[in-house]
C-alpha cells in the first residue's frame, strides 16, 4: 500500500498516541500528553516528560515510510528543545515490524544523553 498524506498523518497520530500512552502508564505520570502543533515555535510531539531530577524532555515522534533520517530528525528535536527550553530532545522512531511502543527506537545525541544522565546540558562543542 502506498502512503499518501492522509495515511501518513494518521500513522503519525497513531504512533504519537501509542508512545504517549505508554510513557504515561509506565512512568505513572498524568502530565504526559500529545502536544498541539505550534508552527515555527513547535515544542515537540509529546510534552510533560521529565527526568528523575525534574528536567523537561522534548520528544519528537516519527512514523516514516522510508529510511531513518537521524540527522534531520535530531536537528528538528534540537530546535524544539530550544523552543521549549528543555534539558534534552529525543526522537522516537517507529520500528518496522512491531507496534509494541516499548520496542520503538530512541535517537539522541551524546550531548542529550549526558544531559539526561547528569541533569546538566553540556555546552556546544564541549
């Protein structure tokens, strides 16, 4: 079946909803929710996710029809992280062959990993 704009949008909505529900249930946090689009000031697809120390995370979800596009997607998550003044920006990419939300891919930079683990975001180039 060929993806068109409507089917791609529906698949994206299903993926976002699945990940949102999974995170809210597993983290027992009713603040986690799908976000409305904000145009140029987009703050990610899922909001309300926090580290154990309280730092906010931006999550961008991707249900894609072709190949992983890690670079552009991480760039998008970084812009959204800045728009939200969050600690880190992550991408949750749909893994082909499974609908299990806990089995999907998470993409992030090492800088984001350090931020999550330490609670402090390293400076660019550091």
